[in-house]
C-alpha cells in the first residue's frame, strides 16, 4: 500500500508555526514521520487469521474455523533529535506497530512498542523531537490513556504528537495537551528525600 501525501499544513488546524516549522518540525521531517507511521502500520500484528480444528461429531471430521483478531492496525513513529554522525542528513526514526495476542489484554499498542524499542536502544527524555500515530480510519485517532502515560515518561510536555488519518491528513497536540496535569518522573521527589521522609515517619511512630 502506498503512503498518502502528507500535507504540509492541516486545514483548519491551529499549530505552532515559526520559521516554516510546525512545533519545531520541518515539512520534510513531518513527511518522513508520516511515511514511517504508515509503513509501520503495515506490519501490525492484529489481523492474524489462524485455523484451529474443531471436532464435528456428526461428520466425524475436523473443519477449519477462522478466528481473526481486532483488524485495527496502528503504526507509530518517533522522530529523534539525535543525528547520525556517519550520515548527518539522515532523519532518525524509530517505529512500532500494535502487537496483539490471543489473550486480548496482553496485546501491546504501537506507541509503546516504538518507545520500548527506543528506550532499550538508549534513548531517554529529551531525545524525541516528535511522535506520529496513524490508523486505518478516516477520523483522527489519538494514543490511548495507557500509551499517553507511557509516553509521558520519556517525552517533554512540549513534544508534538502528530495524529494521521488513513488519508494522510493530520492534527497535532503536544504531550502536555494530551495528558494535562500529568504525573511523570519530574513530579517524584529525589530518592534520598523520599527515604528521609519515610525514616522520619518511622521515628515518629516508634
């Protein structure tokens, strides 16, 4: 399936535009971010049709029965701030797609697959310039609540998240807009401070 053309600006969408950039993302980077989303979506593990054998007593035989999963494909891409020293002009993208499971709750969303891949590659908060997400539907689909919280751990609140529909049109919101009043690593006091507080509570109760 070919990737639809990603418009430079989304009609009617109020975005932070400065010096030709959209939330600090160039038109070229946005195009690549979208292309990689759509490419990742093609590899989603959600439409696996497997065959199992069911015993039919009256025919004394086995018959195949199809049992599809959700068929809802999602692709995600992470645009990195870091550049490749061997190819400075290369735009670094890490992608992910939803990976479903016969036990439905065990499945993993595309955004968490992509971010998990990035984290084990050594990338941390501050490494990500933008996020892209796409599905097969006409409406724009945002990351679910669990993915928003997962992304919040590694994204700055001003990081833009571009949500593409199946036609390539997009809307954009920052991490902070998608998860307002959020809880993240910056909210937690230093470990020593927590430890001292706990020790103080124990001393008072002794």
